[in-house]
C-alpha cells in the first residue's frame, strides 16, 4: 500500500464516526507508523507489522491518553490489514517468518490504492455534504453511502 492510502484509510473512519479532527489525525499518524521499519533500515513488513507491535504501541500510547491507545490500535491494525491485501503480505506472527495475506484480494498494482483513496474521498464528501445539507435531496447517494449511527463516545473523552 501507498503511504497516502494508509493515511486516508485510517483518517476517514475516525473522522466520520467521531467528527474529531484531532483523533482522526492521531489515527492517521498511527496508520503510517508501521512503515518506520523502512526509515530504520529494518526488513519491511516484519516486526512493525506484527501483532506484537499492534499490542505494545497502543498500550504505551494508552498511558499518555487512553483515547490515543484506542486510536493507535485502530491505526496500526488498519495498516496491517491493508498490507495483508498485497501479494507479499506481512509477518503477522513475528518472530515467526510465515507471511500472512488475504489471498482472495491480494494484488500487486496501484489501482486498489486509488480505489480505496477514491472511496475515502467520497465518504468524506458525503459526510461533509450531509452535515451542511447538500445531499439531503439525493436519496440514492444517501442510501448507498449510509453510515451506521454508532455512539463511540464511550471510548473517547469529548
């Protein structure tokens, strides 16, 4: 996956469900943190794409702010799942060397990246347009892009 795909794919759901820009930015930061392995010269998609990393980083982030712990878990897991859609997969159970991928959807091109980006842009457009009442007259879009009304304020402090 491309970095921009990880950024927008972790930003969009958090922003739509919470309406909180800070939380969405924190989630998108954690959505790309797994690619630090490249900057650190480590083998790509190993330790930073593992369940161990997906558990330890949110626990440490949760010490700073419990909401950040939840956002870290979401961001890192979304990154791992998106990378599992590629042909090379991830070492989910690191230090075991076995690579895990979602084989039915594995790809090796940029087309799925841009489809995910487009879907996120449309979702953000729908969300913002609905907030200002632009889409209220377009029932086809409203029904097709309907998001569940979930109250997740139990996890986040306002």
